[in-house]
C-alpha cells in the first residue's frame, strides 16, 4: 500500500458520516436566532440613539485599542510567524482534502475570489488616500524631508495591508479548511478548534463562537457597504452626474448594489461569485496599468522596488512598533492606525477566512499559504506603489492639490488623481464600476459565509437563506445611513470590539492546527517508514533468492523471466567471483 493509499484510508476513517441532504438544509437555530437577535437589537439601538450609541461604543473601542495595542501587535506578528512555519515546515505538504484530491477551482479563479473577498474594495478606497494621509501626517519620529516622509508613508501602508493582514486570514482560513476538507467537518468556525477542545465544540461554546463570527461578518460587510457608497457618490459628483451626495442617492446606491449581490449569491460560487471576481481582477489590472503608463512610469517602478526593499529591511521594526518613546502622540498614532487595522482585519477574519477555506479544497498547506499570504501581498504592494506613489509624486514634484487644508478627502482622492491623467472621464467611470463590482463581491461573499455559519455549516446553503442575508446586509446599511453618521460609526466600532474575543479564538486555532498538523506529519512519516521498510525487505528477499539460484546452478531470473538468450530448461554458466 502506498503512502497516498494509507493516508487516504486514515483520512476516510476520521471523517464523520456524510449527512443526508435534508439534514444539511436545516438551519442551526442555536446560531441563527441569537445572531439575528444581536444584529436586530443593535440596529434598533443605533436607529433610536445613533449619537449615544456611537459615543458609547467609541469609548469602549478607544479603551481597547489604547490599553491593548501591545497585545494586538504581538499576536498579529505571531500569526505571521505561524503562517510561515506551516508553509515552510514539513507540514506544508499536507493536503486540504483527501490525498491526491485536485483543487476545486483553477489557480487564477481561486486567487481572484480570495483577493476580491479579502480586501479588494479597501484597496480602491485607500489606494491613493492612505499613503497620502501618512505623507501629510507621518508617524511621530519621522524625519521632516519629503523623501523621509514618503518612505515612512509607504512603509506603514505596506505594514497595514501586507503580510500581517493576510496572516490573520491565513490562520482562520487554514484552520477551517483543514477541518472541512481534510477531516470532513461542516463549514463552521467551531470545528477548527476540535483538535484542542474535542466534543466541547458541539455545545454552547461552539454556538457562541459561531454567533460571534456571524455578527462580526454582517457588521463588517454592512459597514463597508454603508461607508463605501459614499465613494461611489463622490465619483458621480466629481463627474457632474449629480449635484450633491445625499441620503436619497446613497440609499439608491445601496439598493442597487444589494440587488446585484443578491442575484450573484443566489447563482452560487461557480456562476455568480467566480465570474464577478474574475471581472474585478480584469478591471483592476486595466486601471492599474493605465495609471502606470499614463503616470511617471519609471518613478513608479523604481518606487515599487525600493519600497518593497524598505519594507523587508524594516520588517521586524515595523511589526513590533508601538512608538512608546514618542509619548502620547506616538501611542495615539498607533492606536488610530495600526491597532485599529489589526482589530478591523480580525473582525473580518471569520468572513474572509471561512470563504477562503470554502474555495481551497485540494490545495496543500504550502500552496494555501503561498496563495493567501505571499501573492496577494505582492499585488497589494504593487497597487499602493502605483496609485499611492502617483499621488505622492504629484504632491512632491507636480502641482499638488490632493492634500487640502483639512487633509486628504478619502472618498474623492482616487478621482482627483485620475483627473490629472488623460481620459479622466472614462477612467473615473471605470473606477466607479470597479468600486461597485468590488462591493457586490464583498456583499455576496459575506452573505454566503453568514449563511453557511448560520445553517450548521452547510457548504451549499439553500438559496432562500442566502438571499435573506444579502437583503439584511443592505437593510442594515440603509437603516444606519438614514440614522446619520453616528449609526455607521457605531456599527464599525462594534465590529472592531468583536475582534477582541475573536482574537482568543484565533489563538486557539493556532494551537489546535499546530497539534493537528504535527499529528498529520507524524502519521505520514510512519507510513513512509513502513513503505520503505517493506521495499527494503522485498529487495533483501529478491537478492537472497538470486544468491540461492547462483549457488544451486539454477538459471538467474529477472522479474521471474529467464535471461535473454536462454532456452527453456537450459542452464547458463554464471561467473562466480573468487
């Protein structure tokens, strides 16, 4: 029996019986209803008292990021280290599925879906705005020359959107993918902790974990939808299509995006989400290539090379940077940017991690980490180097105008940049389309994940519940938009607060997955040793038979056949060494 056969038998033995389709269709009431109650209660509170809710949750959030910034920085760096260990170490060849199983999606489609779900819309929103914001107001302790400020701006942007952000997604995605595809468990956060908690994941503790994941996912997606339509509105206003951006326009935009997301999620992964994700990547690549060619091409390419080198050279300093010696200004900067980002990415981790796990069947651990950690990071760096670099170049060497008296207008910065290039009207329309399509993919992917979690881990939940969650996301965003800015801010703050308890779940995932992968590696090594021992024993037996034939004068056989040139029954002389 080969190593593959042995591992397949072992893997099949570990799998629970496949549930009947009717059973898998039943919604998990202990997750569904509590999650719905929490979401509904929070929305009602935000509608009735948006400002009070925003202030209350803002105070809680400030307390977390101010007092626990060191904790977030430490564990997120640990997640990156774990991801690299899982890929580089001997556990990297473990298959997320049955041994020999092929990936469900092609490489490009897989990458497009994980990238679009991970942070596609964020890159469009912040691609110009964040580097310019850091250039305008750099971290305390940065030099005051334009070159030093630009380099610091790029370094911290890469920090916030690079390996650390994707390392958070790797932890959740890899743990869930192993549980789902290798061990045959339902698509649910709780089962990622089974190697650590055992049967306790089936009880109340597992329910609480999944409820946190559902609430955090819906809050995060609804917040992005609510804030993001303001960028679409700014683009339309910039083009002269509307005179002002009011609630009516924002509600219409949310309704349109929600309708498209509902249609996409109803058609499933293969038709809706996959096609839109591929379209996303094509439009984004075309827009990025245009800015590269129309802008200062040589400068942007040089900036990409030098900025990646600066990030790599300062990686450890940036990873553990708390700016404690910069006093209150340093602490406030880290809390407002780095700690905020780590909390935001962790609040999105249930959504992105579960979605990536769902589409990663058949990948090895090494392929998974390379595809989720390294490739998106490089593409992200290229995006920021081109869009952010073009913005900083204009501020230093061009006519400026992207940084106003009140700083950077994050919603219109992209359109202001495109206005300085040829075909500004056309590229602005393309940018609006890109934002909308990215929003649709985020919304439909989020709805799909929430539905899987709230339906007991069904990887293909029923259409009606997918549609319900997609509509609920849009309804929450509209309600809080109408309630004013305080409602959306409160929702975003609540999502970040959920990152604190979920960070403990992620630490448990690291411990559980480490134990499981080491067991897999030990089993594979034992199977390989057994196979090698069998092969050696077989070779020894064959040599012993050959030696006996030589001594007795019988014809020496090769694979059970007489030697070439021998007649049946004819003994050939065999030279014997003296």
